[in-house]
């Protein structure tokens, strides 16, 4: 795949990246059509309480007037941390919902919020659940 095609694929709002395996067993970036996603709706207090109770290690915080959930991860080394971030990046692009994050060597800090509704939405919850599923890291408190 050319750099131009790859860039077009990654920046397109009508396609989402996924990893596909060719017949030879090598991985390549391919595209899948995505459905139109409805605008996010801010979770009510009751919904937020219910959904957050199912997430382990995510802390609800007020960050300069924004409602966010945060979690920190520590990995064995930089390669493991970067691999984790790459997996999250692919899903985030597919969901069109991108985390705020910070990485130093083996530590990754993630903050999730939905700017379009000025608070938490189900997009944050779904991405947090995905992140928890793929994480094998030691979780640190924020």
C-alpha cells in the first residue's frame, strides 16, 4: 500500500482501519465500511454511575471543568506500551473517538471524554472496556 493510499485510508471518515492477514500470513492495513454514527449523548448521572461501576481502575475526574475518566498503565517496556497504544489507536479510529493520552517509556496515561457532548458518553465507556480487554499491564492509580 502506498503512503498516499495509507494516509487517505487513515484520514477518511467513511472507512475505518483494521488489520487483515493475507494468504501468505503477513498483516496489512485494509479498509471496512462503517455505518454513520449518531451524535453522542451525555450520560445522565444514573447512567454514569451504573456504567462506571462496571469499569475497574477508571477514575472519574473534573479536568478544568470537563468530566473525564482516567486510568494509568505500566508495561514491561516501551515496545509493549507502544503496541498497546497502537491497538487502542486502531479501535479509536474505527470508533471515531480518540483518547487523550500521555506516554513516557513504559507508562501510558489515558483520559476519555466526549467533547461533542461536553461530558461522558457511551463512546467513552465502550472504548474504556476495549482498553481493559486488551491491557495486560499493571494498572496504576491516577
